[in-house]
């Protein structure tokens, strides 16, 4: 929570803006702080698994013109290799 507040205040300070609480900015800062805290407690293999899963989730938001099947299959193969 402290990291999120610091990040939000730093955002306004770097842009020389008066600090005005914005719920969506703070929500984004909380999300970033939570992910950073979670990543600190993981070992390198867990970090890589987490990153691969996020990348697979992000593929669903790509344009329909982009073929994601090969990329998804390669990411899933990497996950299987890490799990073994």
C-alpha cells in the first residue's frame, strides 16, 4: 500500500501537477505494487512460469488478423518444459 501511494505521488510530482486523488491511477499503482511484491517472493523458475502465463493471457487480446496459435503452442511447450 505504501509503495502504491509513493508511486502515485511520484507520478504527479514528475509532471509538476498538483496531487489530486484519482481512483483509477491508484488502482493501477496498487496492481503494479502487488505484482512487484509477488515477484520478489518467487524463485526464478516461478517468475518465468508467471511471465509465460501472463503472456498467454495477453495473446487473447491480439487482433483477429494475427495468428496466435503458433506463439501459444510454443509458450505452452515452454510451460511443460518448466513443469517437468
